[in-house]
């Protein structure tokens, strides 16, 4: 699952124009200055990369994904479900 984390870090860095070196599991999206539109683009890119559907409500994004690790864990769970 470490590859999943690295891929997600790369997607966040690309879509939100964040220095890859600043991204770590406990980094808060807000602190990385990830905007709401960036989150939507990140979600789309993750769905395409991992062939999963992320249940995402743009109105509740603050509640769902506070940290980079929240995103990673959600994707890992979806991948495990689809493989199950």
C-alpha cells in the first residue's frame, strides 16, 4: 500500500501545485493551501488512477478529508473493498 500513498502524494502535488517535499501523511490540506477546486481535481485524478469511486460531497469536504492521510486511508479502503 506504500505505492498508493506515494501516488496520492504525487497527485496532490500536481493538482494543487504543492511542493512534493511538503506533503506528508499528517499534513493538513488546509495548511498545504489546497483549495476546494483542487480537492475536486485531486478526487477525479485518484478515481481515474485507482479505478475507484470516491463518495465525495463538495459541501462537506472539510469533514471528510482534513489530512493527506485521510485521503490515503479512504482510497486504501475503497481499493480493498473492490478487491474483496
